[in-house]
C-alpha cells in the first residue's frame, strides 16, 4: 500500500510482528484531579481509554501475563514480541519513584521489545524526561502524546487543558533525547470542518513526530459528549465521509511517517455511536479496499 503501516515498520525495525499488550499503571490525569480540571476531556471514558487493559489492581507483571493470555490464540508459532503499552490515563503523571518500577517491570520482560507510554505533553517534566532517556537505553521507548487538534476553540471545547506551544515543547525535548514520538489526532471532533482536520494533520506532519494515530471520534456512555449526542447537538461521521477525510489526511503527511492507527475501536459495552465502527475488521477492510480502488483509478495518491 501507499502509506507506511505500523506493521511494516516494526517488521523492518525489529524483524518480527509485534503485538500490543495494553497495561494500566494506576495513574490519573491533571484534567481529573483538579490540577487543570475535574471532569476529564469531553470524550474520555471512565477508565481513561484503558478499557482493554487488565484491572489496575493487578501488578504490572500480572497484567503482562494476563494480556499475553488474552491474545495467545492469535499468535503464530515461533518467536513472539510485544509492545508494552501503558494506555490508561496519563502515564507520566507521577513521581519517578512511582513510575520507574512499573516501567522497568514491563521493559525487563524478555518478550517485550518496545515500551510505549501514552501521556499528555504537559506532564513530562525534566526528571521524567531523564527517566525516559534511561529506559530508552535499555529498550526502545515510544511516547504517545494526545494532541487531538491544533485549534484553540476545539481544544477549549474538549477541555484539553494545555496550549499548543506545550505540545511543541514536548516534541522538541523528546527528540533531543532520541525518544520516538507518536501523536494522537481525533477526526470528526464537533464543529470542526474537513479543512480544520487537515490543518491539524499538516501541522503534525511538520513537527518531527515519527508516528501518528488517526482516531475516529467515538461517543461513549458516561462521557459528557454523550449528553450532547443525546440532545442532538452533535453528529458523527459516516464511514464514506471518514474514509474521504482519512485519505486526504494521509496524503498530507510525510511518506516516512508511520501510521499507527487508521480508526480505533471503542469498547462495545460503552459505544453509542457511530454504530458502523463496532466491527473493526470490517471497517479496516473497507478502508483498505477503498484506498486500493482509488490508487488504481487515480495513480499515486501522494501530494507532491
């Protein structure tokens, strides 16, 4: 295909397919504990996007065991590698003394090849940067930054809680330490136009972040977004509309940027909309099929 898939990237860099193990480090978020807010981002679930991780009451070693067992049936025979993914809430929000044992437990697992840490750009102080740099000497560390949008009005609406300059500063500091960065962007945020979304993606493409996750907006039960959705003040993208936006977004990115995600799948127990996103495999197959069709009809889809 014409974009740089995560699966291709890890096979080239690590010589095998890597499987993600979602972990919950028992963190919270400054947007929930009163530091910059108490209700979280408007779209964020009660577990801070950690629904697919084992319960945080388990230690990290036990979570690794449980997560491996959940996906064991999918694995081919032979050498197996994993990405230990601290997904729930803000995983650099805490002291080095709290965080380092958790990260080290994961990174020292012999089957873990990469440590991936989801966090906020405003939660990476100097001592945490030094910790990440130390860990990066043991095994590769990826830091996943939740940006979502570059537009101030949307950022205020979703209650992101930090300015764009904070993201820019975090990118620069992580790059100085040779730590790989992945940026999260949500497509379909309320009141954003197609051009608004493209402006965000173009911006991310020029920051030096090595990867991007393009995430479909989901409406989940228990979020403040649910209230607006039930009131009829917001709508979700259709699958054809999402594919159209997704294609143009990818065309705007550097060819060597790794696409870590094309859509996303909300927990089916919580998902209200869009209904078409429930079948992730069908959605991904539809996207791939449509991309191939357009490539045949139009030639190269890259913007020069």
